[in-house]
C-alpha cells in the first residue's frame, strides 16, 4: 500500500484475483458483470471486483459459503434495495454448499433484527429465486 491507497500493481492483482473469485463463486463472467455495471457507472464494476471479490472475499476467517450467507442476510435486511443482490447471491450460496433450508433460516433470522415484513419480503425473493433455479 502507498499511503491509504493500493498502488497500481496491488489494484491490478486484486482485480485479477477478484475476476477469478467472482467467476468461481457467481458462476458467470466477470467481464460481463463489469460491462453491465460500466454502462451506467464506468469503473464501478472493476472496483467491486477489486474490493469485494479480490480483497474482502479472500480474507481468512470465513469460508465462502458463510460469506455468501452473510451477504444474503445483510442485503435482505436492506429491504427492497437489497432484493436484487439476494436473488443474485442465492445461486452462489447453493453452489458453495449452502442448502435451501440454511438460506431460509438466515432469512427468517433477519426478521428479529430488520423486522418481520423485511424477512417476509426476502423470503418471497428466495422463493422466486428457487423457482427460477428449478425451472432452469
């Protein structure tokens, strides 16, 4: 690190690791993700890959399945703002070994912190995500 910023080499390495991690976890193209985000906010997709998937996701201390369950819970607790992310991360959690029961239990649990209506809405998102996966 240089000061409080990563140097260019560190950022490039984090980006490359982030791309590989994203594709392994999400099962889709990191390049496609960046292109979809860059259409509205240029450079933001790269920043997400560098920081979330390149740096934070590769920290020791939590296994990838637990990280996905945490992401689902935190995004679900945001209410409608986080529903897209919940739907996106459910298949990733399942791919990493989480069960549908675990995902549902996580969403039930957020009712005690974020409120029952928030949990009920997130459960509907999960139901829709499961149905979409079953139809695929």
